[in-house]
């Protein structure tokens, strides 16, 4: 099932969400269509145009946004004087509600990838009245064991890359909270320290890709690299600001709150996050969810995963597949 044709926004703007932050948003498709909001990953990646093509532009009013500090939102996380203390999961959820009201949307479908899947799940758990359905891929729930796996556990699978990764940290910090230690480097007043840490962090993220191609062109952009690494380590080093209980997984714990919301989960079997069985556990704790595992898919589920997501958005728009 192919993607829909490329489209351009018919409207866009910068929403003042407080704390000196302005969030970029755009709308595409049919102004009178079913609302859907797209949550990008990272955190800190920014939205990308290809996601527009997962939705029938005749049926959907498609809303994309760059989360705080990312993409075209201001101030950007790459700027040393940007206040990251006002960039947390509760802040991002509040921004979604401000945007929803700003656009006059009563309820919308939520699409999310990676960190965006966690954000979408938590948003739906805390604002179920605002969410019609969820379509999620590259699923993460931000539980502490997931972060521990991605930053230390995979060191046994990628030992050479891990040695380089932890080798950038002060010796006394290598056995502790790796993302928090990296974040301290990324908050250094010395730009050379920040740049070296950002490069080392993105090198590790590239090394643990479970399927080729193991290259990420946007990591070569120093502004993107700095903002991305700073934002990821800020969230990962602080339990994603989900509060007490995240050692066991706050999002998984609260999965039953999604019982009245239909959902489509699309997951690559080669995604290293599957080592913890997170997606399987989420699916079984969420009665209204459907899970499709793509045998040859990695963190991004690939072309077959796209087919499943397009079929899901079609189903949710019209009650039948395209």
C-alpha cells in the first residue's frame, strides 16, 4: 500500500507556549477533515515532511509540530543559553493541549514514533477525552530499564563502540547514570567539550542501529547534533520526567487507562528495544490495541510497516481500508 502523494501545508505558525518558548506547527490536507497530530521522535528530532504522506489528504486535517527546542521551534536546544528546565514531558503534553485548543480541535488521532510514541501514550493516558485513536511505531515507553538497555546493556553486543562511548566520560562517572553524565558534558560552558560529547553520543546511537544503513545524515549537521544530543540526554538522564515509579514503567503501569482508545502498534522485530518485550507487554495491557510485528524491520519498521500504518489511518478515517 503506497504512501499518499507529497503535499505542502496550507497553514503554519509559531505558538507561544510560555517560558519564552514558541512551538512551530503546520496543518496539511483537508481543513474540514478528521484531525490527526504527528509526534516526532528523539526527543529533539523535529518533524519531517514524509509523515504527511501516511494520511489521506482528502480525509485528514494533518497537524505536525516541532516539540520544544527542536526543529523550527525557538529557542533551539543547541543554543547554550536555552533553558532546558522548562523542557519536560509535562511541558510537552501541556503544549499539545494549547495547540489543540488554538486550532479549534475537539479530538484528534495521535501518531507517534520512538519518543513520540511514549509522548502519545502518556498524552492519551492523561487526556483520553482528546484522543480518538493512536498509531505508533518504533515503540518506546521510557521506562528506566529501556534507557539502561540502550546506554549500557547493549555494550555487551557492541563492545568496541561502547568502549569509545564510555571512554568520553570522566572515569568516576562511567559506572553511573550514563545519559546524565553526558548531559553534564553537553551543558559545559566550553563549546569544544559540548561538541565532542554530542559527536560521541550520536556515534553511539548510530553504532547500535540493528540493521543497515548504519548512518544518519542529519547527525552531520552540528546544530542538529548538538540540540538532539542535549535533549535526549536531558530526558534520558532524568527518567523522562515521568515521576516516581518509572523503574517499573509509568506508561506500562497506566496502559489500562487506554482501554477505550483504539490503537495500532507497528514494530520491527529487529528493534533492539524488543529485547525487553516492551511492545508485547504494552499490547497485552491495552485491550483496544492491535500489534503488527514486521519481521525484517528495525527501529523504523520499513516499507511493510508503512503499509500497515497507511492501512490503519485509512481505517480510522473511513472505517474501512483503502
